[in-house]
């Protein structure tokens, strides 16, 4: 999958629930958690550099809803 969990610097940890974001460098995707539940229950914002929703589907497998917010930003939930 090529994704990794990255701990944000202290002054930016408020941007993502738990202070961490998921980064996928091969698809250049950044996922900011809004809510992190137990196991696979989550939601948040994804920034996609190439503006391709299929890039999200290739990186994150278990989500039920995706809404495009603007050119590069999406809201997803599971």
C-alpha cells in the first residue's frame, strides 16, 4: 500500500485527531483525521495532489462515503 502514519509537529497536532496523518507518497495523498474510532470507524479530509478520486480508492480500501469539497480536497468516512 505504501502508506505511513506520520506524527505532526506539536504546533500542528490539532489539525488531525490523534495528531497524526496518513501519507501515501506514491499517490501523494494526505489524510487528516477528524474522528478516529475503534478499528475501522473514521472520517476526515484527504488532500490529493493529482485531483484523482481513484487515487483515494487505491490507497484507502474501507470507506463508505466520499464527497469532493473542491479541486484537491475530499471528505471521507467509514
